[in-house]
C-alpha cells in the first residue's frame, strides 16, 4: 500500500522568555525506566511525540502520566490534573489503575485527576484543541496534556484528502505551541516511514519477538541527536522493586 507522507511545520514564534521559579525548573517528567530517562529530559513547555504500535506507545504514555501525579519527593511533579484528548480510542482506565496500584497510589485518586474526552473525526479534534482546550486549561491548569492518535485520523478518514489534513493538523500544531506551563504528549501508531515530523523530541518504538519474549527497540530523537536503547515488554509494564518498596512504605501517597 502506498502511503503519502503528511507534512506539517512547526510555527515560528517570537516571544519574550517567561520567568520561572527554581521549583519549576527542577520539575522533570520521567517514565520510571532508567535506560530511557537517562537519555531524555522532559520539562514543562516541552512537546514529546511517542510513535509506534498503540499497545506500547500507550503503555509508555500511561506510565508518564501516572508518574507525573506522584509527589516530587517520589519522582513525580505533583500534577494536579492531566488532560487527555483521545482521538484513537486507546486510553484505558484499566491500565491507569494497574500502574497506579503498582506505585502504591489509590486508583480512584488517579482516575479523578486524569480527564479524558474522545473525538471521532479530525474535524472534532481540531475544533476541540483550538476552541475547547484553552478553556479546559484555564479551568484545570494541567501539567500534562495528551493528544493520542493525532495523525492517525488523517490517514484513516477516507473522505479527507492530504491537503485538507495538512491544513487541519497545521492549525492544531499552531494551537499546541501556544500552550504554556504544561508538557504536551502526542502519540501515533505511524512512524517516520509515513510522516515527516516537525522538529520536536520524539520516541519511536519497534517491537521484535524473540522466542517467547518481546523486545522493544527505541529510537530517541532529542536536540538533533539520536539515541537508541532496548528493553523488554516486561520492563515496560513493571515497576522496579526498589521504587515499589519505597513508594508503598510512604504515608504521603493517598
């Protein structure tokens, strides 16, 4: 099947730098996987793309979201709310619950803080991000904003042509770059074989089955550099024993 590459450009914005507190500069978003966290620094105002098979990109994304809700002294950023715009119907409350429990967090507290809405067409998604999302940000002040399946709908909708998709995605990207004081995470099941990405940090995941074990090969693009690493599916879905014990013995996580 021939796939036409979808192109969109990062908008050129010129604005004065915003002053931040030392605490804000200290905040760092992590996945809880040392091999990955050592190669990627994520902070407020960053945009990160996670691309690859949905089951793996979603697992990585959910880890990032749940860990952001942890207190700062437990590796999180004490995020009050997280907004998820689920355009590919991949958000799983069960996965949030499982990861929350592994970190010793009460699942109801986690689910209450993750605000999910679903959009079923690229037009709904564009309207939501441009007009509704700014209101939600003002109301909830999230530290993490997730757009899952951002580009998937552009390829899956048989009634939309490439030029129209480029126009809508360009509007979305421009709107996202206007958002401040939040980490923005984009996911898609497509990789660089189908899409020309804008200049942003991203993770590309490729799975390889080796006997009865699934090995995940990751390419991390950050600051014009490419770093490669690999770990197993078991490592992706687990929590390190030292961290698990550390969290479970804490009285500050409800």
